């Protein structure tokens, strides 16, 4: 799996991720809100480099499930190792640990994102397209170990 860019609100977290692990973290304004209702939950993420102008809204079931080991959702949520090329061009790996992440079955998704602005001009072709899949994970704390 390759991350094009990971947006975080902390300059410190972004700097450590870039410098120590070679991860494409960038600082952004990020707002998150989750509201439970009936048998569902609606989660809204707003983000942008200087102001939260892009958004994703997902409505999902309140119930959670552990993704099957052979599923796409498991592949996305159970990252145990990362690897990047270091400044010297050599492959560097690092270990990631967290408990298995539960997912919520997604019912609807709506988003307003200018992909060209967020990820670069070459990704603008995604504007106006529908996502192939959407995963809403409950998540947890994550431990990341230095490159080997």
C-alpha cells in the first residue's frame, strides 16, 4: 500500500513522520465530528492546508465487525510494516503495532474534495468520480518503531 499524502494537524507529528520514517505527512487543518443516531453513526471530516475547505461525510452502522483476514478492509487496516526509500536510495523498513481495528459497515458517503489541490494536478481526474470503496475504521493508538 502506498500513501500519497497523510494530513495531520500537528507540525511535530508531520515532521517526525517525514524525517524519521519517510512518510508523506503534511500539516493541515483537520476537524472531525461523529454523531450517533438510532442504529447508525455519521462521521464528518473537514480538512485543508490553511482552512478546512474539503470534506468527507460517512454514515455507517453503529455495530462493528472485525474484517475477515482475506478481505480488502483487513488489508487496509492491518498495516504491520512500512517501507520507504531513504535519502540514500536504500530501502528502509519500520514496524507498526496496534490491536485489530474494527470497522463499521458503511451505508452512505458524500464528499467535496478537489483532488488536484490536495494531491497534485495529476490526481484532478478523480474530481466528480465515485469512490470504489469506503472503509470506516474505529482505530486505536498506534506504536511505530524506528527504521531497521
